[in-house]
């Protein structure tokens, strides 16, 4: 499932009329969203795909934040909800190592789980895959800047299809040089604000 619809991206392609290109655009949107998900730092979700829409993830964090051991930084954002949190050096994630929802606060935009020190019975451990989080994360249609970036990149790639692999062309004695078929700078500038901490560091 894509965050952006074919109808959305057609607003950026006024030359595309009718429905003949809908399948191509739908497939291209899926690929573009996967590329952007990877750029933002999203791993493969529990369904085995790269996606920007709300999905379930099982994530492992080796240690709490350096600035505060009561804070666990989730490696993707935004977080929609937390299903479970475990902290277990033995990586068994048994019931006695679960950190219950009443023991922490969730900062969804910063993607941080913050322990309530006066309530929490289990702290965050430090070790390989010591902390496991199962959560729902992703974007919705309220993220209009992100939708704009997806549409700009998709329309850029769609228009470039006819000259894929070419550096230049000559028509009626006029030479045209093509830009490199990479992510447009405008798109990157929008996406930087959505990148996870794991991609920034």
C-alpha cells in the first residue's frame, strides 16, 4: 500500500491524461516510497517490505541513550503506538523482563521511550539486542511535505523514462544534456527533517 495515490502524482504530471499510465505510475510510486523509506532509515517491516505507511516493526536497541539511561531511542520515527517493550540481556524476552506501558512515557515525534523512574520496575539494559520494541510506525496523509516530496521524485523519474541511460540527445541540430537521474535536491531537503536518528549520526 502506498502513502501517495496515482491521482496525487498525476497533479504533478499534467501531460498524463486518462488511465493508460495508471499501472506504471502505481508501480513507480511503490518503488519510490521504498527508496525514500530506506533513505529515512526505515528497516524492512514485519511483513517483509519497505514502506512509509503505518506498519508493524520488531526493533532491537542495544543500549539506552548516552545522555540519559532512562531514555530508549527508537531508530525510526514517527511512532504511532507501542505494542510491547522488553529489556533482557539473555534475549529471551520473558514476561518478567517486560516494561509495561504504565512504566514509561512515549514521545512519538522524537521516537523516545522515557522510563518513569518512580514506577518502572525494569530499567533498560546495555548489550547486543538487549532491548526489544514491537511498535507501529509510519506516516499518514497529514504529512503533506512528505507527500509533495514523493510526488516530485516520482514525476521526475516518470519523465526521465524516455531517456533512461542517456546523457544527451540531439534534435534538429539542438543538443540537450540531461541531468543525472538521481534524487532531486528539493526532495532531499524535505526528507532530511524526517530522517531517523540512526541515519543522522
